[in-house]
C-alpha cells in the first residue's frame, strides 16, 4: 500500500507542477521536444530507427522544436535559427523534410494570396492544373535534365520510365526488373 500512496503522491505533485503558470514556458519547451520526437518518429517510421543509430539524425525534428520553442522570439527568427542549426545541412533526410515543407508552403501561400485578394478566387478547382504542371515539369526535367533531380527521384523515375522499356524474357519482364547476370 505504501507504494500505491507514493505513486499517488508523485502523480499529484507532477500534476500540480504542470498547472503552475510560472513553469509554463519551460514545460512548453519540454512538451514541444516530446511532440517533435514522437511526430518525427511516426512520419519516419520505416527508417527512423536505422537513421537514429547510423546517422544520429532521427532526432532532428525534436531538436528543431526544442530550439524554436526555447528561443522565445519572433516565430520567423526562431524558425530561421532552428532551420539553420538543425535542417541546414544538405543531407538526404533534411532534403526530404525541406522539400515536404516547401510543397506545403506553396499551397498555403497560394491560399493566402486568394484570401488576401492578391489573386482572384478561381472559378474552378485549380488542382488539376497544378497536377498537370507538376507532372509535366518533373518528366520534362527527368527526360532532358535528369542531373537536376534529387538522386532518389532519378532512381525511382529510371525504374518506372526507363527500365520498363527493356526486357529479355518473362523473368525480367514479370519477376525481375533487370536480367539476372549469373544465369
């Protein structure tokens, strides 16, 4: 019973601490770090564990949130510093995260431009135009300037669009992408 009472007292103390206004900023930093770590692990689930052990980069989002919330300054300036420190190194993970954010930013800025009246509200859904431009440009780049694309995108597109043009028999038509060299 003593252990149960100790647990209840500890729980009460922690809950009481969490309600204290004077600790709110520091606790928000800790919670932000926690949320960044959880979210980062969820969206990078297939390779988060490998990246953490091999490259020590699986905690990037958590470190960014810690930096952003810890600076307590203007949101753009805090994000600028956090972006520089945490996501400024040009590597595969940071590249993926930054490209993901860029696509979301472009959508948000488009919506904001309409909301503020800088751009008239479209009469029809502009998404089909967006889709054809994205796919048209990426395939044009791939066919005529492939070196400009990210290596993983080049590889994926090679697999889909170039490797699919060649086969020798049913094994490299249906089973394997390319013929086995040790036949």
